[in-house]
């Protein structure tokens, strides 16, 4: 009887340790995915007018770029 209890306690302890490892893995994956989302958001252009001003300031704004940006915005803002 005592051996059965010890075996059951060992199995429960193993189960808990396994669950802890699974939880730790899930937490790491969650943090990794949040980092991906946040880094993607930080790379997006949020103010197109400011972006155009910066291009003009750097001498990179042309009619071709203006047309491209207008078409791009029109296409992706559907």
C-alpha cells in the first residue's frame, strides 16, 4: 500500500514537472510572438504625410514615387 502511494506521488510529481516545462515553453513562444508583432508594428509607416516630407527633405521624392505611394495606399487600404 505504501509503495502504491509512493509510486502515485512520483507520477504526480512527474506530471507537475512536465506541466511546468510545457507552461514555460508556451510562455516563451508567447513572448516570441509578441516580439514579432511589436517589431512588425514598429516598421510600418504610420504617417504617410510625414514619410513624404522626409523623402522630400532627403531629395528622394519623385513623381514616380508619388504615383507608387498613391497606388500602394489605395490598394492596401481596401
